């Protein structure tokens, strides 16, 4: 008999499963309370379950999503990276970003990534496989178990979330639910490199989220050189689909723009970015490239970063700069995947 991981199930699904095993549905609710409220995954510690129930469930349930978790804190205490070994031996990374009053988890949705953005180390790693629902949910659980309660999620770790649509959004539903981690939907952001079919599915499913769109370059000819996804997912069509999606709800839209010296940081590049932001009624999040020996680009200077911000402000575009955190432990934006290459 193959054991199941209840972290892949909603509470109604888990209740149905324990009933099928001849148990009362409250058993499912008790287990969920231990897991999601107390971050306990050892059945032996779930003392409000009878010994006979725990003995039977020990053969039916497998609450382990990971073989090992290595914790790598940054020197300035602004970030903590988890290097996670999955049960099949493959590895992923996720990062807790520490704010003064809350923690944000940068979640991975795939092991590796097939999109191959040229400024992202995960693209160098290549694609291994999609993550299962419980492997996504368990990243939040691991953070809680390590003493970092999570209030905000950003699906900006390894992988393109919309290429693992079913598992990502089932995991989000579990995480959002009152019987899960009860993280507000308003505190969850999903990033995409511009996967057109995924955006169209969001519209068809009436699934409204905070969306972040990684632009790279607003000019299609220039964009395809650094983001090959442009070839099959033209930014013109993607932008129209995003505009339609935004008309259905009032969630915020962010354009993520990683600055690459001499590639997308010219005055005309930024003007086109600003025009795109105005068309989509979006804010721009400027990210200076986090360099790595395997990435063939270099960051811009701080003064040029500020000049880009001022140019966008003159276009009346809301703009912020994302400051680097976790760079020295390869935990910053675009750096996840070091564990595969070391």
C-alpha cells in the first residue's frame, strides 16, 4: 500500500480519505491542526490521537516531503536560504526574507526551470521536474519549523509557476485556507516570465492573484535574446492578455525588470518599459542583476540604477528599487540553483 502525504490534500479531501479508512473525519482535522498550527509532522507527537489510530496511520501516511534541509543564513540576517533535498534526491532552494515585523517566503515551484532566462542561474541548472503539491506546501512548513512564521509568499523561486499551474494553485488554496496556514490571498504574489497559456487559464478559471511579470526588455527583438520564451510567447500578446486579466479584478500588477549593463538599461529601453507600465497600469520593480560566474552579464552602477528610476518617475510610472539581500549566500533574485552547480 502506497502511503499518501496529506499536505497534498484539502481538508475535505483528507476527511474523505480517513472515512474510507474507517475512521472518523475529526481525525483529519486533528492532524491538520498539528501540522498547520503547530508545525508537527511526527505522528508520535500527536497525543490527542489514540495509539491505535497513530499506529494505523503510520502505515497509511507519509508526512515527509524532504530528505534533508540545510539552513544557510545570510551574514546580515536579512535572509535565510533553505537548500532542500527532495525524496528522490533532487534539490531545490527557497528563501525567507526577514522584515522587521514579518517574514516573506520566496517559494520554488519547479526543480530547475525550462524557461532559461539568460540572467537567471536557475535557467543554467535546466529543468528537472515539476514540484508536487506537498513539496510546495512543505516549503512553508519548513520555515515555520525553523522559527520563521510566514505571512507573505512570493512564487519567485526556482521555476515558472504557470508551467506547474495545477500543483501551484492547489498548494496556494491549501496555504490560504483557514485549516491550512491561513495566509491571506492578498499576501501571495505569483511571478511569470510571460507564459501566455497560463495567463489565459487564469482568466478562464476566474482565478485572481497578485501577478508579477518579468519583462527583461519591452522590445520584442531585444527581449528574445535574454528571454527565449519571447519566441513562442510574444510580449505584445502577453501584455494584451495581462491587460484583459487585470480588467477582471483589482489585484496589483508588478513589472519586474532586471537591469543588465549595456543590454536593457538605455534611455529608449526604459522609455518602452515605462510605456508598457502605463498601458498595464502597473508599478515597476527595478532589480539590479545579482552577478554570478555562470551568468554572462554585469549589473549597472548604483547611480545609473537611480537614473533609471528617475526616468520612470518622469513618465509618471510608480517605481521601486528592490535592494539586494542574500547575495553572499546565492539567495538573491536570479541566484537560486547554486546547490546544483557546486
